[in-house]
């Protein structure tokens, strides 16, 4: 007996319709990736160009999917997270031991709903999309970011050496405030010599590096054929990552490379990977040949010295990012373990405690949250954290290699209500078997 589903699937497919459908998916992937890239290009106080592009992708999905949507297993955790945010907000508004702002809650809840529902829609629409097709888009975006970062890096190097200014500030549109160009970050000085750090169109070198590494995790663990065809692009991307000189980026890069080496089972693959890394290092040495700074000294000061200082508790930025995040969450969760501060109210609640955090010469009277798990724990309590943990665990269990890199990135990146986190979750979860367990009509 032939089922109706099999009968329908056996009908001939219109090539024009199939091409149009494929082009729509590619367009949506590009919109999502560009949205993640421009998450800090602010148009208003709380809306970025990245949000607009992500929203365009969501609207397109909604129009193309109607009237049916696939509710995938991981989507349930997003729905539960949104529902728990409502419960926590209601409790915090009336019974919280901390101060509570309804406006901040509504703004953050709107963002969580926007990203969460958008992630479900986009994930549903591209769930069976060819991974190599997505890989081509990811590779193009990463390469574009790498070239922009290299251009800005060389422009700053030229200005440092000869005084000639090459325009590049327009890449930082919206990073100095709504509709305002961002400024050059304070450079690192070693022995009186200024060290430039690659950041591309991102607000910080670490954010740029994390984005690039997550993209590489998708390419190498989900679409390896693409990287084998375009080795030179991978070289350029690696160079851009190394030029960030950001400790958090280097830690994530180490985790990525370690997992990648452990997954290589052929000598030829290991040789190819070694050649790629050596090629990137050689390019870095060539760049520094024209700079009045020793590369070994830079690496020691920026990475080794900082890492040792972090382990010993002397590195201020490392202490704030790791210990400060958990200290802030702990301050909230001790007094409100189930509901936390309420979504969007972590800063408000922390200020009301009167607690001050000290890290070297840095003093924090506001919440110091720089990683996503600590943010979720502090703002949504233990139950919200458990739901979030299950959401991430689904990804890690299904695709351990890429999922592990994504998991580590959460502890060095703090934008839970931002496009980058949600877009990379969509890309990594796409194509996982048994992702959809029922259909739900939108009508």
C-alpha cells in the first residue's frame, strides 16, 4: 500500500519552482549572517542594523512557510524559555527582593520573543537545506570579514608608520551610539610601541574572533568539502583571527583546533591542517616584518603573560569577564534562586543590592556580565538556566565537535539577546536528524 505522502513525494518537481525555493533559502541565510555581523551597528538605543536584517529573514520565512511550520525538538526549549520569562517577570514585579523595572523587562522580553520565534521560523524553513550551500555563504561572509579586518589593520599600520590616513572608520557605523561612527579602540602599548588589533566591522577584537571561529566550526565540522576547495580563503580567515591578539579568541581557537586535530583520522588531513596553520603564521610574520615590534614579544605580552596573570588572578579583564560574571549572578541567585532578577533587570537588581566588585584597579557598581550562562542564571533563575542548558545540550549531544566549540564560546561572549548567538545556533542545528517531530498549522 502506497501512502499519500509517498505518492505526493513521487510527483515530478518543477525545476523553476525548485530553483526559486533554493534561492529563497540562500537569501535568508545571507540575511541572517549579515544580521549577526552587524549586531552592534545601532540605529536606535536598542535596535541595530543586524536586528533589521534578522527581522527581514524572519518575515520572509513567515511568508514562505505559511500555512504550516515544523516545530522541531529544540524549538520546544525556546518556547519554554519564553514562557518562563513571563512567569519570572510576573513574580519579580510583585515579589522580588530587588528593584524591578517593567520597561526593561518588556524591552528584553520583546527581544527574546523576537529572536526565539525568529529562530524557530528560520530553522524550520532551512531545516533540510544542503549544508554545502550554507557553507558557501558562511565562507563568503568570513572571507569578506577577514579582508575588511586586514584592510583596517594595514590602514592603521600605515598611519602609525608614515602618518598617511586611509579611510576606514565608516566600517564602524553605529558603534559609537545610534547612527554614529565608532572610534578606534585604545591600542595596546608594549615598550612604547603601539600594537594594532584586528576587529573588522565588529566592536571588539574578541567579538570578531569569536564570530570567525564559530563560522570555521560550521565549515570544518559540517561542511568540510568547502574548506578543501578553498584553502587560501581559510588561510586569510586564520590570519585575521590571529591578528586580534585577544586572549578569549585564542582560547576558543585552541579549543577549535584541538577538536579538529582529534577528529582527523588520516595523515593527509593532518598535513593539510598543519599547512593551513603554518601558512597563516608565515603571513603574520611577514606583516610584522614591516612593523617596529617583535612578534614573539607581542605574543608573550598579549597571550602568555595575560593567561598566567588570569590564572593567578592578576589579569583585570579576564577576572571581570569570568569571575565578575559569576559573582554578579551569584549575588542575585542567592536571594532569588528560582526566578532570578527577572529578564532585563540584572543591572537594576544588582544596583539595588549596593554591591561593588573590585578587579585590580577596576571598580564595578553595575552588573558585570560577560558570558551568556551567567546572564541567563542571574536574570531567569535556576529553572530558566536548566531550560537553557537543555537547549544547548541538544546541540552538543547531536553534533559534539561543533557543539563543543559553540558551548565554550558562550563563556567568553555575553550577548544572549543579540543576533550572533541565535544565528549560529540555527546554522549548527540545521540538518540534524530527527529534528522535527510534528507539524503545527499556523491557521
